[in-house]
C-alpha cells in the first residue's frame, strides 16, 4: 500500500495497482464533499464499506448505504458527499487505459479547486 494522501474532504490511499486498474480506499470526513467532476480516460466503481454516501451521477442524486455500490461510466459527471456525522469509507476501483490523478475535469468544488 502507498502512503495516505490528505485532501480537503478527507484522504485516500492506493491499495493496489495493475496495468489497467487501481483500487483506492477513500475516507470522506463528516460534511466533506468531493468536487463534481468527470474523467476522460477511466470509469470508476464505488463500494460503500462504512457510512452513508450521497452520490451525484449526472443529473441524479442517490443515497448509498453500507454494502451498496454504483458504477460511474467514462466521462460521467459525478460527486461523492458525506452528510453524516461520522467518516464515510468507500472502496474506489478505477479502470481505464490512463490512470492518473490529473485526469479530472472539475465543474464545482466547495474548496475552490480548479
């Protein structure tokens, strides 16, 4: 495993990497929210392992409970939020030909990132 990377909304850690996939553990702190974003080169699959997630996928908002999951297609606008009072833990699986943190287009970000 790699080191833990801190973000304004919480943190992530890469658990495993392969040729066309990456598995990450994401912790979203209470009231934290990832930017509304999309990716040109990868799809994602999120599995909630602890807590309750508010997921925005294009124009839909869904609530995912522990042990529920969602697929985020290539180029779909998406966001992840924790509206609860305890940490949200999500396992995120990336799949694609290019797997880089820089593959991100932000549309909205409560922390002012571009």
